[in-house]
C-alpha cells in the first residue's frame, strides 16, 4: 500500500515538474490583434488573410520537407583509411572458415 502511495505521489511530482519545464522552455506565440474593422470602402482589413496565407505557406513547406525526408534512402559508405606507415615483419593472420 505504501509503495503504491509513494509511487503515485512521485509520479505526480515528476509530471508536474516536466510540465513546468515545458512551459518555461517552449516560447509562447505572440498574440497579434487583427483589426476586423471595415475600411471606408466597406472591405475588411486584409492583414488577417495575409497571415493565414503565410501560415499555409509555412505548413506546405513543412509538408514538403517531411515528404523529402521520408522518401530519402539511407546509404552507408565505408572507406579504408590511408596509412602513413609501413607494416614490416608482421605475421599474416590466417583466414579461418566459420561453421
């Protein structure tokens, strides 16, 4: 019973500290006030539509980035290192066939 109680309390503390850490490290978005007032011509301010278009462009660029990352193939290149010394007087290691 004590183990479950102390484990639960410790989990709540750890999750609380983690939440506090996340709130402190992730920057909060800047809230901009969009003016919905109409101009003299009766049209709404286009600042909001420009922001929406910018968000759409950003999301589209992010989707393209992830699509390229997912379609990329991994390749491994192994090269011999060049040696600047000569191995003299060493026995050759015999090759052993593994079962």
